[in-house]
């Protein structure tokens, strides 16, 4: 539950996601059929490199401020009128103050439905530049993605939620008068915080002022060790119908969302940040009178008509833009004592008024029997080239009306062979559609094993599952590394939980690679060619590493970024779709080049020669340090955000 529990701060502003789109089409991975036009911006009748071929992959927060605080007692302080009562109000919410921006990364071109943040940091900064808090976002993908929330089309209509924990939390409260921060630190466990980002309204119109930017609503609250970090295990509201874009959404286009009971205040904390439909300008659309209720009959279905005697009325649904912008989309409802006595066996719902005679309809309600099951980790990489990376463990959590569900058997179903038709469009202009064959996913069959194969939740409602990859994996997608498998999961038996469209395990299994002790250029060129094709921001903006003379001239730089850990924002490739064996192959080749040509004395000396704007100053600073002087950091203060 975490960020939905109290105390909690809410912030809002913009985010920037400068993603590259050449790799959105898996056919662009085929070196033999790659065309230079695939690096161009899309045209009227040609997709080319889609809508941002020169993207760098960065993700960062922009113009975000703390808008409100909710204390342990449920009292709300607003930045509009209560700034003097707590210094946390009005703080700038920024990025890591001492490193590059985080990166937004798809698991695989055939699964762009769980994009993950790597190397992302969060900071709270005062108007005077004091970094009050800095922390690392534990890499985790978004969930509850849907495309029909707004009147926009395509990716601009998408809305999703990132949830994770902030680790390596560093506080600097010198001179800061904030009772809220004292409360938050006491409520959190393991020196971690829970964070949720809801993102929508993304602008994909190249050339517009807000291109690459969207709206973000954020919440930060206490993290609890016994709870999942990547989702709320609580009261899960799930529509049973689909909208025009195939999302699980109610008849009036309300999406799925979660809520949690706060025992200390006797309230229901409801996260509507990713649930209510959006109108023009991405403001909340008006659905007319809506109210929260507890249904007295657990079997009343969505769209059923109910009268006043059929439910306990709770509160009106807040459809204001202030709830979104000022409170991060989270509404808290006071629960009467009679509701608290019966809510463990009855569903909450949103009701819509149908007539003036007291008639109401169930717009959306909790899942049937209140059932929910979801895994902690669901976007998974397996690598048969190393035993330690060819198996991954994840924990499944099961609940009934927000309470842990013990003794629940679980089951898994691997999808059948499937063409990736969603990311391989046909160009209107004849002869310009990529010629590569469409990749087929989920083959060969029976490549994955689950241990135990039929898990049952323990008394805490949890089941630990290990996913084992095959001993070897070929190249079933030919020009792409490895294979993508999608695996459905649910309760075994006759009472499954209704799930969101993309509530699946997405598992990338890398191809087996022959180990070569002394690789030559012909061994590494196809790998480098693929990345030069897919990321013109690097190959055209920096140097073309698919050409031997340029790759070897920059061997030190390439090795430096290839050897970084997966959570480092500067790791190359930015997509994290390079197996350990292929990375090791490249590093061994570059080591051979460096051994033959001589290694530079330091990283600064190497990078200084290739940075025309700062190289001379950097090298002089290094020379001064070698002579005993302390070099100044050029052009960057710790308190700034980039």
C-alpha cells in the first residue's frame, strides 16, 4: 500500500521522455534490410523512424513542485495556503543532483508495454538551492497502461503508473522546519520511501514547444517491508468491459485503479490519478454525479441498477482538476463504523446517478469476491549464457478485499506463437514498408520452467516462484537477439481475478553466444551496426561505431560505457537489450584494441580530448591535480538539477 498510507506528499508538473523510436519497429533490427530512411522522421505516408528517431532515451522531471501534504491524522496542508506551516510545501521535485538523467527503456521491441526507468534519481530542493532529499528510484516498469483515457490518439492518449521504492535516501534538514518530514521518516522502514508517478498527456508532435513532454502526478509516502514495492495490494477496482481501444474500462470509460484502507484514520485512500477519463487539454472530463459506495450484495455486477437500500453511500467522487494537480489524484473517504464492520466481505463501488428519483447504476466496482493476484517483478530478462542470470525469482501476492489470501493455488499459461503486428505497420506509400519478416514470439514452446509449477500462497498471501530459462536459446526471431515470451497468471480453479490487459509476465530470453577469447572485427561489427542503425543520436551525433576506424579510435569510451551496471544511466546500449555474452564479446575486442594501441592514462584525459568545449580546461585541471592541486568541478554545482 505504501504511498497510499499516511503521511504522504503530493507533487505535480511535467516529465520529459526523449525516447528513440527507430527501435519501436522490430523490423528495423534487420541489418540486411535496413534503409537509411528508417533514421528519418516519419512523413505523411511513410513511418520511417517514427516520431522521434533522434531520441536519447532520457527521462526526467521538469517544473515539479510539492503541492500538498497529508499528515498521519489525515489533515491536508496545501501549498496555496499553508506554506508557512511546513517547509516541505512548495519544494522543487527534481532529478538526481549529481549524475545524468535516468533512461526510459522497453523490455523488448515486441513488448513496449512495461517501460522501465533505469538510473533515475529524485531530489527535493529548496528555493535557495539546498538539496533536502536525494534518493535513487529502484528500477521498475510502469503498470496499468491504457490508451483510451483521453480524446487524443496513439501514444499521446496513453496513461500509466510507475510505482517503486526510493533507496539510498539522503536527508539534509539543516535549517528546515518541517514536522511532515519528521513524521515521514518515522513511518518508513528500511530507510526507504514509496513513490508513484502517473504519466499522461505526452506530446509526440515533433517541432511543437511541448514535444517530448507530458504531465506527471507524483506521490511519496512511507515504505513498508512486508508490502510489495511495485503495486498496491489493496482494494482493486476493475471494469469488466472494454472501451473502443481495447482497454479494460467501464461503460463510461473509467479505468482500473486501487484503493487502501488506512486503519489509523479510518479512511479509504483511493488513487484516481490513472482512472478518470480526460477531456480536451487533458483535464478531467465531467461524468455527472458520481459517488463512492459499499454494495450490500457482493454479486451485484457492473452496469446493474441499484436503489438507496442496496448500498452504503460514502462520498461524492472528486472529479476536479485540483484533486489531480494538487493531491496527486488521491481522494480520501471517511468510513462510517457500520461500513468498517462489513467491508471485509463486500465490494466498494462507484455509482453514477441515472435519474432524479434516486436511481443509480454501478459504474465500476471491486473485482468479483475482491480477488487480486499480481507479481512483484513481471518484466524479466533471462540469459542462458550465465547460470546465475538464467533464473529469476519473483513473489506473487494474493488478496481478497485487501486482506492477504492464504492457501490460494496459482497457475501459469504461456501464450501461443504470435506475430508482432502491433509494432509493424504497413506504409501507405507502396514499396516503403520494411522488407524484414515479422518476428514470431513465444517459440519454441516449453522453453520456460516454473518452480514450483503449481504454487500455493502462504499464510501471508505470498508465493515465491523461480522462473528458469532454457539451457540454450537460438535465434527464433532471426535478426533479433533471443525470444520474447508472455505468460498469463491467475488463481487456479473456477474463481479467477479480473485483470488489466497487460497484467502478464513478459520474459526476454537472450540467445546463446559462442565464447571467443580473441574476437576480431567481423565478430563485433554486426552488433555495433545494429545499434548504429537504431540510435542515430549516438552514431550520427557522436561517432559511427559501426565503422572500424571510428570504433577503435573511441575504444576507451565504448568500453567505459559498456562495462557500466544496468542501473547506471550512462550504460550503453541505453535499451538494456544486450546480453551479457554479447557485452563481454565487445569488451574483449575493445580490450584487444587498447592493448595494441596503448591505454590512456585516465578517463578524464581520454574524454577531455573528445570534448572540444571543456577539454582544455579539464586537462589542465587534471595536470594540476597530478601536481598536488585540487581541481575545480567545471560548470556543475551539486545543488543543480539536470
